[in-house]
């Protein structure tokens, strides 16, 4: 069975994706740097959420690196 082939992204698409990823990265960093609640139970929940944000931040930074590498290849 033939798979549909993916068309290569254009420079404009890659730049738009880069902008989106930078904004996502900035929001995640801001969320991670926010103050934690003084209530210990609430802090525990917030710290679990921080682990998710950390994973999302790593994923976002990896995607951003891939997009930037693709942009460099287009030069």
C-alpha cells in the first residue's frame, strides 16, 4: 500500500513554527518560575505539575532545535 508522501515544509512554515515554539517555551519557563503555594498539599500537586511542564519544555526545546536545524539547511 502506498503511503502519501509528506511535502517538505517551506521556510515560511518553519519560521511560523519556530515562533510558535518560542512562545510555548517562554510560557513554560514562566510557569515553572512561578511561586509555589504555601500550603504543603497544594505544593505537592504543583510540583507534580512542574514535572509535566519540565517534560513539555524538553520536548519543545527539542522540536525548536529541529526546526532551527531545518531552517539552517535551507540557507
